[in-house]
């Protein structure tokens, strides 16, 4: 392991390795309910007017505005139109038609008087308030005309965009395809979460964290596994992941200085970069290509591995998926903290109602439970040895 490289140098290195994933240009068509959180691949035009027909905005009476201008005016009630299939008959001059919200406006009517402004007496209605032409009438295409752009390309689909697609009669949408990722947890001590723990064993929490984080970054996990500290087992797992369609491999563990560093053992002879980044947690890192595909290797400690994904891989995957990048902001630290000069320290923090940020847990990279109570990373620059309560720090939203 040579000199430590900077966080920015490592980020650039990872981004360069992942650059080929940006040019996939691939799209896939998915049902609307599978499209939430995905990004449109193309601009989409509505084939129909929104709303599709002229309809009432109120429960009330469809009238000719000119006939009620001198309100109060009594008109005979002729017929009723509900929000239901079918075309209403034309409004006879000198009459009013009962109408419900969303019901088609009868031909000839040009205004709706809400029921609150009327008095009904048998078959007659007294319109107590005049209305302008067009009042409470929702014109066809007044939201969006047929043929107009409903959504642009690169739009993140949330429930409101899906509603607009459904309203225009679509059942599916072309979205950017997701980067296919393999997650490999290395370590002979690892067992599946929930398995009884033998002596020296721990649950594989990095596997869960990384799979969930990959999905949150808009990519998809196509292969997830644990391997023991055995380079051939890791090789077989990479080969299986490639068979499963993986375009990117992420590993945790096995990159530091011990005697059983499986990631180093397999990848260093293949030309991997294995080194150290001037940060804590997350110092030991590695990058490689395996059979032409990028492999990004995170240190095994749970905080280190989650943090490394968030800093180096998530921004690239999110950009590819069209998702917004994590927010950074400045906050005052609630209490004094110390740091290691020469390392960028990523402390775990929680934003407080008064706007300050409190550091939770210690700096240790094994503190998986404390990380779960954090909502930001508190970034202490390399040159800073200590911060006093009230000092401003940059925080990165988790
Ligand atoms: N002599 C040195 N020792 C270590 C150094 C160093 O520079 N010199 N760096 C330390 C730092 S910092 C880190 S971080 C770790 C990184 O080591 P590895 O990437 O080789 O990770 P492992 O040794 O495999 O595991 C470290 C730690 O994390 C636990 N772990 C691993 N995988 C998982 C998982 N999937 N889920 C939950 N926990 C996991 C593992 O049991 C270890 O406790 O090296 C230090 N040592
Ligand atoms: O850098 Mo290690 O990730 O501190 O624990």
C-alpha cells in the first residue's frame, strides 16, 4: 500500500471505471406501477385531451350564462347529467339541467351554477347568482391538449407523473434501464442474517446494506452472495454474476493488510489498484476490472463499506438513473469533536430541531447500530484536528 490518495482522486478513479455504464442508452418498457422512482427514457405526448371532454367542476345546474345574468331567475329543470358514460342531450333554451361534478356539459350550456347558489322548488330552480360564460366549466384539453408533451425525457417518475400518464390512457412507460449490479460479501466469518451464530461468526450486514443502497441509487441487484476467504470461490462468484448479467461488481471486505484478504488475493494479480484513501472510516479501498467489468471493492467494516458506497458509487449510479444527488449543507456542530489530521473524517450525525447537528456514536467503523440512528455524515476536513461547539461543518445527507 503506497501513499494515501485523496477522497477526490478515488472518486474520480471510480467514476472513470464506471464511465462505460453511462453510455448504455438502454431503455425498457415497464407497467406504470413498476415505474415509480424510474426515469423517462423519452419525451411522452398525450394522445388525448386532458380532460378528454368538457365537464362540470361543480354539482349544480348547467345553464346558459346569458339567461341567468339577471339573477335571481327561475328556470324549469330538464334532466340530470351524472359523471357516467354517455352523451347528455342538448340544453333546451330557457331551462337548466341538474349536473354533477365531472359530468359532461350538455351541448348549449356554457356555465354551471353550484347547487349552493340555487333554490329548488319541485321542477323549478331559482338561480340566485349570475355566472359568466365558462364558469365552473372545465374545457377539454384545458390541462393538456392532445399531442402536447406530457413529460420530458429524463423525468423522475413519482406518483403524480404516473397519474398524468394514466390520465392520458397509458398503461406502461419507457424508462432508462437500470445498471445491473452484483454484490459480494467476503469473509469466512459471515453467515446469512438470522442464522444461529457459531463462535466467531457474524451476520452479513454489508450484503443487505449494499443491496438496499444499490436499489435506492436506481440500479438493480442481479446477484448477491457471500464467499469465504478463498480466491477461487470469489472468482467463481464473479463468473456467476457475469452470467447473471452483472455490469458492475461490488465487494466488501478482504482489502486490507491481513493474511486472508480474498479480494486482494484474486484481483491484485489481475492488476487491481489496492490502496488507501485519506479518509476515516473507509481507508482501505480497491478497484479492478474483472473480465472487462468494473469491480469496486469496499473495506469490510460496516460503516466503511456503507460510507464508501455512498461517497464513491452512489453518485455515479444516481446520475445514470436520473436521480438527484444527495444534499450537502452546512450546520453547526452541537458539541466539540476531535479528528485525525491528514484524514477526512466522516462522523455520523443527526440533525436536531434547532438546526445543529449532533454526532452519534464514536468514530469506529464497526458501529453499525449507531449509523442506523444517523441521518447525515458530518465531514471534518483533513486539516482540522478539533471543532468547537457551534463551529460550522459540511454535512452530507444519508
Ligand atoms: N494492519 C492493518 N489492519 C487493518 C487496517 C490497516 O490499515 N492495517 N485497516 C483497518 C481498516 S481501517 C479497515 S476498514 C479494515 C478493512 O479490512 P477488510 O476490508 O480487509 O475487511 P475485513 O477484514 O474482511 O473485515 C473488517 C471488519 O468488518 C467485518 N465485516 C466484513 N464483512 C462484513 C459484512 N459483510 N457484514 C458485516 N461485517 C463485516 C469483519 O468481520 C471485520 O470485523 O481493516 C482494518 N485492519
Ligand atoms: O477505514 Mo476503516 O474503514 O476505518 O475502519
